C-alpha cells in the first residue's frame, strides 16, 4: 500500500456505516438547517508524499516542504476528496452522473493525513431531470474543507459552477505576473496523450497504480475495480471521480509535457530562474463530463487553454481548461478547469524579479 496505516484497508472499507466515537453526528455544522444528503466520516490518505514535481523542490504534500511555506501539516491534494462524494452523486443522479455529470469546487481549508472529513450535498429536486446542487465538505469541528457544485445533464453555459464564478470574479492583474506569462486565451502547441491502467503507475504526479489507489480510496465502489466493472452499466470499469483530475493533470501514462508557445522576450527570466519553480497547490477545480464515462485502459488526447489568471497577496494563479477527447474521433469526452496557485514566498528573489516584470514596457502583450 502507499501509506502504511492499520487496520487493514479492506477491513476499513467493510466498516462503511460504522460511526466513529465522537463523530456520530450527521447534520451539517457550517450550514445548519439546510436539507441535505450526507456521507460517512472518512479519513483520506496523503498519497502524494512522493510526488515528483521538479523545479528544485518537493511537492507541498511533503511535510518539510509544507512547513517551509507555512503549513502546520502537509495538505492532502484537494481532488482526492471528490471520491468521497460518490455515494451522494449516485443517490442524487444515478449512474448517469458518470456520463454527463460535473463537480466543481473551491478549496477552503486543508486536510492532513487521516484527518476525518464528511461530505454533504443539498438535497436534489426529485421532479427535475437535469439540475445542479450545492456540495461541501466539513472537518469534525465544522470548518469547511471545500464548497462548490455538482450537476447532471447540464453543459457549460447552462449552469454557473463554482469554478466559473471564481474566474468571473478575478480582478485584473496590476503589472505583469512572474509565473504566468502567457495571455489569457493561449493554447498549448501539442496534443498530449493520457491513459490510466490498473497495474501501471499513473505517472510522476501520481506515483501509484489505480489498483493501489482503490485500496485506500475513501469511497470504494465495485464499478471502479477491474472485476466489479464487468457488472457496471457500461460492462467495464469507470474511473473514480478523483481520477478524472489524475488523467487530465499531466503525464498520465506518458512522459509528454504540455507545451506552451515560446516567449522569446522572456529569455532573461528563464536565465534568472535557472529551472526553479514555485511550490504550488490547487485553489479550485472542476470537471464536466460531456460524453462519458471516462474509462481506465483507454487512451485519450489532451489539449489545454489558459482561461484566467490573477494573484492574491500570497500567490499567483492561473486557470487552465483541459479538454479530454476520444482518440480517432476527436469527440469531447470531458473537460477540467483547474486553478493552480503558485506561492510567491517559496521562490527566492520573487520581489526583485516581479519588479522587473512590472516595469516592462506598456506595449508588452503579457
């Protein structure tokens, strides 16, 4: 297993529905009185301690790296929590969520290894077919882990998701960002391929196999497994919700990097950076499934577009939309819009280099 932790993981899975002492309450603390569906308390694993991100540093999921940038404990990557919504998504929307569903969240407070959390969903309207509902997750003390939306049967443009509302609310950048150099609307120059298999490591960003992931997943479903998938409505296994991020994040089943257009005017910055990158984390993420499910053992094509950028006092960020297409036909299967946060304080010399960027000529296209 990825992270040794007694009791046996299959035993934990078999205990689904058994309440932990002190964690038997089911109502939402952060949204009292809201009519909602709720899941079980689960203790997700930090399965990215050995993630390879390059740039002269380890990932924020490493304890020492997290401490160096001000975290009290290494945070779990946010999209691992998506799988905890599986029972609620199926209760609300049925198997068709894997065909035309969506999930879109903003991450509010971090979760560390084996910290208990609980998923909630506003009760859907049974009279509606296609619809969108609010979702959120809480710590045991009621602090919000994430909040957002989930839907079924709606396309982008037919709903206002959490990620879309965050992009729309982004303020114009004053000056020029240091880490996000391309203008909004820029697309990648190559077509990447992506594939997740049961017994092969997903890639350097997810250093485990799908089978290993299923041993520690917060909400296992037989449809996620190779054997159980044969009884799924599609006659084969489907990727769990969190793996939708895995397959579209990059280098899933391949060593291909996303290639963005060269910026000759940034030669001075590349030289000054010397291959270094800032420590990063997710601020928000959404996946919209257009013609799913997304299957393991299937190779897909990927292209990307920069759809937003901005900054906070502590971080620069960019929003990148990734399109996952069926090979051969070009059919759009799913898309992901991800907010990548890049911590300013993790990059030595940030203030000096940023000042040079801000001092660029007014005619700069950046």
